[in-house]
């Protein structure tokens, strides 16, 4: 399968714990995006990378959130000191990186903070 | 006011009906328009994309963009129970060099057999 993959698919954690999610984009896609989706809402942009450079971060991405894309391949999204309000689906997408282009989404990681 | 407005539904139709799904937007800088389908607890799946005003057809799906009215539509012909899902519109523009998508809330569609 050559689509976007995300791990884990589900994560249950207690409030105050740290969690880390991984995204593997489609091979040779230069751009990688993170979105968050809560129940009944569309995905909301968090951040994106062009190769290894993080070019934009939403104000939704508080200081407790950090994302990396070392070597321009896979990416990780870490949430420190999780809060119940962090419970959501975290979606990763990738695109070729040519102007306005099409983003392909992974299956998402569903986070539940107890 | 949200940049992209979409009726959340739910929308229930009988099998075989023509479905019309719509989004309005306020940002005239949007240039790229997408429709995604999302099944429950899954990631969004791309259905259609278009850069320009007018119609684009792909099988049973037709995407329509009217930039003068800031209005986009997705039509599904001969709807099937397997089309039951949430349909998300998404938009993007590059006036500030950003490539992020702005999504509507999604419309829940149920096609009854």
C-alpha cells in the first residue's frame, strides 16, 4: 500500500501524560500536513512541512504541541501534558509540493484523554 | 462568521436520487476547491478537485464552482447506499503563500435502500 500511514490508530491516555504520533507520507511527497478533527467538525489545520522545514503553524498549536519532520520523510506530532480538550482525531496528509496541489489523507490517529 | 459554511445535515435520500451538496465561502482568495468523502472513523478520501469556475464531471459525481457567488456544489447521480458518508468541502488559496486547506463542517448523507 502506497498511501499515507499513521500510527498508532488509537491512543487512550490519562490527563497529563505525553503522547507521540507518527505519520509516513506518500513516497516522494514533499509537503506534509497535520490537521485535527473533532466530532461533527471538519479538519482544522495545525501545521505543515515543506521537506524538513516547518513553514506554518496554526494558533491552535499551543506550546504543548510540537511537530518534527527529520530528513523530510516521516513526521511526528507530540502533545505534552495532555488535556481532555486534546481528545480528537489527528489527521496527517501529504502532497507532491507543487504550488496548489492535492492533499491525500491518512486514516488518522484517534486520541482519547481520560 | 466561518470562512467556509456547509450545512451539516443529516440529509436522507432514497436510493437512485440525485444528491446536491453545497458550500459557501467568504474569502475571494480561494482558488482551489476539493470534495472529500469521509466514512465514520476513517480519514477523508479525495473525490474531486477543481481550480476554476464551471463544472467537472467524474462518473456519477459532478463538481460545480461559481466564484462570482462564492458557492460550490457536488452532485451525486444515481445515489447508492454505499454513498452514505460525510462529505467535506475544502478550499485553498495562495495570497499569503499558504497551502493549508480550509474545510467545511461536512454534510452527513444517508442513502436509503
